[in-house]
C-alpha cells in the first residue's frame, strides 16, 4: 500500500491499480473527496479515485467501491511482472499486495511444470507463470464467472494460451484434474485448509504446494503446519516444509501467512 502519509501531507493509505487509486476513508463523503483530490495532487499516477464502501465479502471475495474523484471510470489496467490485466475491481477480487508472492513463486517454478492455481481470480499467478514458462501448462480454477471472463481476456492480451481457465468450484472440478500438477497454489486464505483433500487429488505423486492462510498470528505457522502434516499422513503422504513467512498483517491480532511444502505419495 502506498501512503500520502509518508510525505507528511495527510493520513490516507491507498492501493494503486494502474491509474486508479483505491482509498479507505471513515468519515463524511465530502472529506473523503477532499482527501482523494489531495492524493491525486500528491501522486500524479492516480487519475481516478475509488472509495472502499464495504468489506471484502461473499464467496467471490468482492467489495463495493464508489467513484469519489478524477476520471469517472471503473475499469482498471494493471501491469505486473510483464503482464497486463484489465478488469473492474467491483466485480472480481484483485490484490496488488500479493505481487511480491507472485514474483517469489515465479522464481521457484520451473519450465515444463504442470501447475494448478486454485481460486485463480483474474489469473495473475496463472498468467504470469504461463508467460514466463512457455513449456508449462497452468490450470486456473475460479468460480466467479466475471473473474474468468477477465482472465480469458488477459490470456489473449498476454499471449499465454498455456494458461487454461476453468470455471467452477474447486470442490467439484478437482476430480477432473486428478494427479495432474507438479505445483499447486492455494490463495484462498480464509479457507484454504478446507481444500487439502482437493490438493492431494490434483497433485502428482510428488508436488509442491503453496498455501495461504489467515488466522490469529500467535502460533499460526505451527498450528497450520500441524493440520497440513496430520492430513497428509492420514492420506499416506510424506510432507516436508520448505518455507514459510508472514505475507501481511491482516489486523492487530491476525496475519496472512504462506507455507510452501512438498508432498510425496508413500
Ligand atoms: C482471495 S481471491 C484470490 C484471487 C487471485 N488468486 C489473486 O491472486 O488475485 C480468491 C478467489 O477464489 C474464488 N473462489 C472462492 N471459493 C472458490 C471455490 N470453491 N472454487 C473456485 N474458486 C473459488 C473467489 O471467487 C476469488 O476470486
């Protein structure tokens, strides 16, 4: 998140998606508009400012946004790791705050791997991997039809026909991709631990999993790892933790973490 505060001008934080700044502001709309205009003066990249008008909610993890200043438009064009994504952030989840994680995984993956991205959104993990690794097939499962529509557009724009969009619920479609993946990405942090069965279904006999989890910060990695390893052992897999880190602070007491691990069928 960028912040106007850094320059000591005001106390408003914002996310920049291309030319659109997204702000959070508690207080009257008139004040929000003043803060937005100030932001646009401070950061000339921001041509449009949208105001967060509700929490991220529902199965599709979307959020209400309302226009507050600048050019009146909702469609954004966002670039990351050499790829361009076009979408309306009211209709699909997207977080630029995961860009570091996408870069990190781009460095770990190898050409020729078969990858499955569960909960793929508009496809940033999938399309960036497919762009870098032309010899890889990247299956991207997402149940929000709007996100899949934007993902298909971005596959065309970025010339990544090796990213394969799949519309559907991971719980229902996992069986169609049995033993297909060398690498699995699970970016649904509130409930990814409910999809460990599906990860084993999709994994080849050995595979690497990157799982994102939100929870109470204290002991989050240790507690999550206990669940993952107990589940794997119950299903006759060996597991090895490769890496873990805090991705971001979610609230004063909660964090989002990532754990990378390898599974091997016994
Ligand atoms: C936190 S977002 C991650 C989006 C994307 N990976 C990114 O980095 O921008 C989670 C996404 O998972 C989708 N989703 C939630 N439950 C799902 C399920 N059971 N099967 C498929 N997609 C699901 C939501 O619609 C949402 O787009």
